[in-house]
């Protein structure tokens, strides 16, 4: 378990469960002390089997996710199969690490999905470093969220059982982090597809 509190705002969470991956995020977007938006989607579906959470500069994240979607489409057309979750996360990591030398992308991403290898979760930090995780949180509320999550072995729970616990973790961050708020989005991805709560 790892906490990466680099940003001024947001809380995102990812956990690997027995039957899939669950991602969660708050809905508040901030610019310093200004609440810029109260209904932001911080969980983006790249493909029907993989999604990404965003913490950091939204415009840079959208640009990167557009590149990743195009790469996943090209992979599918070329090889006639899905691009693995790890391959998508690795590609994002390489792009961010390369950009680090040129201009600084200020984003943190969680990749969660279900492919031929089962459920998997990857975190990419602001420098482009890639790690595989079972439980992870990013953003300014991550320490509080992890404090709620650390006592549960999510690999023994179903996605349905895990979702309320993950919601409570993000809600706890909303209570203590002024940059986290406006509700919780939850997305579960399993063998049979995805479900939003």
C-alpha cells in the first residue's frame, strides 16, 4: 500500500477484488482555493475492460488518454485482441517519463481493468514510475482514504462487497481534505464488463 499525496486536490482509490477491480473518485475540481467544478468525472473508461482515474492537471490527462485510446484501437486492429491492461499502463508510464525530460506533466493515474490475466491495478506517479498495486490511493486525500482501507483484504471480497467500503474511504477524505468533495463516483470492472455505482 502506498500514499502519493502530491496534488492540491482530489482523492482517487483503486482496489483489486476477488472478481475484478473497483475504482473510486470524488467529483470536486479545484484551482488553488477556488472550487472550479462540482461534477467532474475523474474515472475515464479507456476501453470496455479498462479505466483510469485522474489526479492532477485535467487538460494534460485528457491529451494522454486520447493517445492511449488511439494506441489501444490500433493494437486491437493489428493483433485482433485486446491490449493488456499492463501494456496500456506501461505505455502511459513511458510517455510520462519521456515528457518529464521535456515539459512536466503534473498528473497521477490509476489503471484498473480485467483482461486475460484477470483483474489488475497499476499506479503511475507524477514522474512516470509504474507500480502494480492491490490497494492504492492518490491525491491530497489519499492518506485519509488509505487509513480506512488498510484493514480490509479486498482480494477476498467481491466487487459488490467492496464498493461500500471504498465509498466510505473517499467520504472520509471528503471530511478531512478541503479539496475533496461533492460526492463519490465508483466503477467496478470484472469479467463480464463494467458497472457504475
